[in-house]
């Protein structure tokens, strides 16, 4: 069948009778085209005719005392006729297609790749100020302008790239490694104190020592000056080389109450769903929970047609976990240990591997309700760092 026959529509038929030749000749005489004529026997043929020729063929077949059977109806007219009663379906389908086309012109998701949470939030805020946000028309967003501003304002970003994929914007960032300023080994400088400390020991292979063991120094004080003083020569600026070990004290406080409330989950939970269309939420549940005390954990999932074609529709799932409060009263020794452990944990995070702990001091202040603890670590560490000489 030809393409035009599909547009017009055609019918595959079978004709049976003793006067088949007469039927064929009369069709040709009336300019009726029998397409793909296939004679199976002297009394049976298979063929196809266009819709407009079907009635004349039927009349010819009947006048020649033959029988006609429709085997198949093919073509667009039959499809339209079949579904013409389903106007609502076609209107809905057309509306859906138009809606998808319109939605594809907007940004419905912003995906940030790389960097830590704080950096990602800062980059999103800059992008928002430059016009990149959910619901924004894509053609109004200037990606180069956003990239240039991020590079200008964020020294902690070494590279940034933005791509629009469907309705999704992929914002990729590479965090810059923060390195201390390195002083060239041939450049004169001083070795100064990083923090307040007491000098434990000091040695210098090059430069002039300006403090001695046991001295109390403030952060920024010069420890080894980048000057070599000769007995018979003028002082010369040099790049000092030396090691300064100092005692540094770190303090952390913690307060722990004797009576504490502990949450115990009962094992009961309830799940509630809602649909969020852009910034408008539709809840499928009563807002209030059946639990008196509960914690809520919420998750959201944006709907998408493909990996990068997001829709402005998000399914939100909130799970409420019921708990009961249990009041516990601890002994003085128990809360003292809790407070000390809490303070030590904070100290460990501050100190890391920067030095060796040589002493530990613990002070406590107790009353009937709580205990205050102050833990002090005495640490030996390298307190010297190179600093360029201001010209």
C-alpha cells in the first residue's frame, strides 16, 4: 500500500463466487483500482480497495451474485472514527503534551556537585542572586555571569562549571586547597609564634634567636629573626631555619545535669504523604499526629520524566516516630564522667595531631542540679611559623 492509501484509508476484502472474472472486468471498466489482487482459485480472490470505492465494489459483487467479506480496515480515517467518541482523552493528551513543552522551558531542579555543604549553600545563594532559581525561565539565566561572580567572590573555589540538561541545572564546583603562604627559601623572613605559649626549647641553624626557654610569648611575637649579626660585618637579612617547641594550654568546659530526660522509641510510627507543586503543598492527611510525642523525619523526591527532565512536582514523605520520655537521675560520679568525656571530646577535635599532651588538669564545680567541668590540656607543639618581613 502507498502512503496516500494510508491517509485515505483502505479495506482488505475477500470475494467469492462463480463470476469473479466479471467482477474484475466491471471494476476496471468503472476505474476502480483493485490493489494487490491475489487470485487463490477460480472462485476466490483477495484484494484491497480504497474507502471511496468500497460501496461501488460491494454493489458490483452483489449484482454478480458473489459474496464479499471484510478482512481488515487500515488507515487514518478508521483510527479517527474509532476514537472520535474519546474526545476527552485526546484533549487531555494534547494538554499534557503542551504542558510538558511549556515546562521544559523552565528550571525545576538545581543539582550541586562537589564541595562541602557550607560551600554549596554559598554558591547556591550567589546563583540565586544572579537569577538562577527554581521556576526561572531558562533563557533568562546568564550562566557565564554566574560563573564569573562565583570565581570573583569565592577564593575557596578553584573551578566552577554550569550545564543546563533538560529542566535540570548541574552546578559543579571544585574546592580549592587552602595552603599557607610559602616563603621562598632565598627570601628573608622571621619565625614568629603561632599562638600564646611558654617556650620549652628553641634552636636555630640560621637567624638570630630573640627569646629563651621559659619565656612567655604572645601570638605573633618574633622568635627567630631573619638577621645574621657578625662581629666584624654589618647585619645581613637571611632566611631563618630553626625549631621552636612551646607549651600551649587548651581549655574546654562542659555542664551536665543530674536529672536528664531520655527519649525511648516505642516502635510505633506513621507515614504521611503530601504533594508539593512548586511552593504549594497538598496534604493527604490530617496535619496533627495521633502520637503525643514524636520525632519527624522528612524526605522528598522530585518527579521526573527522564534523568534530567524534572517536573515542578515533589512527593514528600514524613515519618513520625513515637517516643516516650524517661526521667533518669544520675549519681555525681556518673555525671562527672559524662562532663569530662564531653570536654575531652571537644579538646580532641581542637588539637588533633598537632602536638603531644604532657599534662591534664580537671576542675569541677558541683551543686544539687548539675556539675560544671573544665578540662585543660598542656600540649607540647611546634609554635613557629615563617612570616615575611614587611618592607
